[in-house]
C-alpha cells in the first residue's frame, strides 16, 4: 500500500461513527476505491443501508460529481433486480457527496476468484444472470462500460447484482458523442476494455462492448489473469487497443472446449464476430451449461456454499468485542464438578480417614498382652485423595481430584488370618510373660507385626 493509499484509507476509516445529514450513522467501512468509499450505515429510524461517499478530492470536480450522482439515476432506470437500487442522494453540510443504496450480503466475483472457490457450473450460472441484467440495461439504451469481476456481486440468496453504474452512459438520440462522453475518454479498467473503448471511440461503444467485458471477466476467472498483461497501465491500454485477445485454452487448458469457444467469441477483436446482443450470448451460456453439466440451466439454479457462507459486511465492532469477551469468559471458567462425583469423593475420603483413625486408636490402646485383631477393610479399586482448596474458593472452581491406586496383588499378596490380620507383642529376652507385658505397657509402643506379614497400607509410620 502506498502512502497516498494509506492516507486515503485512514481518512475513510475516520468517518466511522459520524452522522450524515443528521440521519445516517456510519457503522463501518465496506470497501474503498479510487473515487469513493462504501460504508454500512443505519438510519435514525433503524433501517440499514450502504452509503457511498465520493472522495473529497474527486468532489471538487463538477464533472465527477455529476457522474457520481448519475449512478443513481441510471441504476434505477434499469428496473431490474440485478441492478443495485439507489435509495437516496444528498450532500452533507460540509460538502460530502453521497449515495444511499441497498445493503448487500455476499461477495464479489473478484473475491471468489482470488479464493479459487468458483466452479465452472457456478460461473456459467453467474454469467447467465449477469446477461439478464445487461439485456434489461441495453433495452433502455444504458451501457455499463466497466464490467469486471469486482463489479459482479453474488448475494447469499443467489441473486447476482451489477455494481457501479457510475460511468455508464445513457445513449440518447439527443446527445452527440462529445456531449455524452465529455471527459470520460480515460474511464474504465484497461484489463477489461474492448478495443473500441480503449481507443476512445465512444460512438462505437455499445451493448457489444459490455459483452466483450463479460468475456474478459470469464477469461480472468478461468485463466487467473487479465486478457492483456503489461508492466504499466499505459502499455496495457495500448495492448487493448491493438492486440486481439489470446485464446482461453492458452491460459486455461482444462476448460471445457465449448466454454472456451464461447469466451473466445465474446472476446473477438472485431465487433461483427461477437454475439449480436446479450440475449444471444445468454442462450449460448445456457447451451454450454447443459453440455458441461448434463442438465438444463434453471433460472433458480442454486449457487454453491462458497457464495452462501461469506458476507461482505463486517461484524460490528461492539458485537465482535462482546463475542471475544464472552469466549474468554467461557474458556476461563473452571469446569463444574458433578454432584454425584463430589458425593463419591466425600464418602471415599470419610471411609479412608475413618479406617486410619480406627487403626491409630487400636494401636494406641493396645496395652493388653492379648493379640489384637484388625479386620481388613472391604476391597476397593482406588482411594480418592482430594486436592486441597482454600475454604474461600467457590464450589465451581473445585478441581477434579486425582485417583491413587492401591498396591496391586502382585506387589503384596493377600493377607492371611495368621499373618496380616494379627499383630503380637514380642516379649523381651530374659523376661517372663508378666514382666514383658508390663514393659510393653510402660513403653506405649505399638505392637510390631510379624516379619512374615505384608505391610498394611493403611498404617501410618513415624
């Protein structure tokens, strides 16, 4: 991006949030071109629309201002659903010139082309619908003169719209070529200009010129490049003036033969070799579609998911920020513990501490020389050791406890009644039975298990 482009974009983004004529609030920037910027906007009555604002530099020219405002007149004159409806035009108190038009949801053919998501069948359906709009415009003597992938918009409901009638020309019997064109001789996009338009022969620019531009649009989508390539705009314009278009097969060898013939005919250097009008080309598109797909082209043929998934309108910043915050909150919230799981943890902990307490009390109270029997607890698979949490922590932040397995049977054989379940006090050497018992009582020591017994996992050792 050049410094000028960056300044233009910065200035365009700076309009977001402003009011036009105290009724249209600018919500967000949708697109930026060399002549104007397009925004999503909301009227004070809640209606949403798109607002196209002419750049301040361009608004200084009376000719450009007149042509800009003429877009609304011409687009509405087409009287076809495929021409974008212009709802209003006005000038703000600071001199800002703007148009209000219907807000579209979908994507341009240029965006789909760059994403590589357009199938041949989809492309033919789009071409068929574009030709329907062009036929309606040409019947009313309106020539678009700037048809290209960026000006073909595919809505999410499958409607195809032609954008930017700003440099369209209304052929009137009362206009001479000079009056109709004025300073328009340099207008258009060189990569999509037919020879007569590139040469500035405006008296020859008509409906067939739009058909050449549609052929160039199909060529760019299928071949991945414009018809004429050159290092500079002037050289590209010169090539459009003097060189015939290369055959489609030279850049898209996998394109169906019938489709290649259709595109090559639309791009014929001589007008006499092109389709006579939009209806003739539309009929050929329908025939090629049936040849390629094996089924007739329906007027309501649905377009693929690649066009229904996307929207040209960006999400409002406030909603995007709210979604981001909500997403973080969901991610950061600790996982809640199931009530049944919590009960199981509590019961297991109670059993564990009860058994340990019982063993400790039995050991401390073993003052009799008689053998003390400790019943083995019922077998369990695991002992749950809950993670300690601060008493102030909410229950929702409780962390799922880890499980600690007991020693396996292979590590410690099952205790027998004669070993693991009985602990005897060993008498000291040289003492009689009564003396040994008294000595044991005075020392308070716990009775030592037999050396042949397996260690009891429930007994604490100090």
